C-alpha cells in the first residue's frame, strides 16, 4: 500500500514540474519566427507546357536560311512557303509563271524570224548558211555584196575581217531586197534581246524572292526564340499545420 501511494506522489510531482516549464504563446511565436528566418524549406514546381503545343527541341524547329534561298532559286515563292508565309510568296510564283510564258513566246518568235531572214538571204543573195556567225548575217544586211564589204574593210585597214572564202560570198539583186532582209534580221534580233531581258527578269525574281524568304525565316526564328523562353517566379507557400516554404515556378513557353 505504501508503495502505491509513493508512486502516485512521484507521478504527480513530475506532471506539476512539466506544467511549470511549458513555454508561453509569445515564446512559441518567437521560436517559429526564428525557425522561418534560419531554415525555410524550399519547394520547386515545374509546370509543363500546354498539351496542345508540340514540344520539340528549339534547334529542330528553327528554319534554315540556306534552304529558303535554295527553294527560292528553284521556284520563287517556295522559300516563303518554307518560312511559313506563302501570302507574299505566291506573287513571286505567279510572276515566275508569267515570265516563263513570255520567255517561250519571245523565243519562238525570235527563232521563227531567224529562219525567215536566213531563208530569204539564201534565196535572194545566194548566201551559204553553213558555219556562219551572227556578225556575218549582220553584214549581209548592211552591204549590197561581199565585194563591197571587202573593199570597205581594205579601206579601213581591217584586213583580218575580209571574207576571202567563196562560201562567204553574197550579192543582192536590189537595194530593196537588202532593206527587206535588214528588217527581218532586226525583228529577230529584237526578239532575242527580249528573250535576254526575260531571262534577266527570271533571275531577278528569284533573287528578290530569296531575300524576302530569308527575311521571313529570320522573323520566324526570332519569334520562336521568344516563345521558347523560360519564366521563373518565386512565392511563399503558407499551409496550415505545415512549415512555411518558398516556391520556385519554372514555366517554359512554346
């Protein structure tokens, strides 16, 4: 019995001593503030990109300016299509089609007029058509005969330009025939000049299309760099019955 009473007294004294040593509310607040200032757990959250976006490495989504130039040189407008902006490229494609049609028309007309004046010279001036260059046919339209031409070259001292071979002989029956030939030759030469002009326009159309395509590719890549940037935000997360923590949010936009 004495042992039981002694045990009860001992337990009561321990409980009384602990109740005297319990910290006050202000002490608890100071203790919590000290813990917040010294050791705050960190928690990071990585938010994924929206599900409806294609998540690809940035380098694999960038456009290559060299490819844009190549496509524009092959067919104007295709470089703009590669850059994702065919609204302006379609005009280069349309222009290319028109220029090719014009080229075909001028080429056909020039060749037709060339055959005409050569056939006319053969029939009316006895011109041998084999192995003659463009200068020869031009001279046929200026001089009434090869003898007149050779005399003129002798007077000028241009002996290297004299036609000594019988295959280079010609002689018009009249000056009117020569003038008629001259008109046919001029029409053919003008048509060939137009062909050269169209070829230059085809090349220029490709160059301008390539420059425009490179500009569009640069704009595309610039926008892509902005859209694939990282956004970082920091916040304090207060939750009941849990330690206060800092939150770092990393958001990558595509």
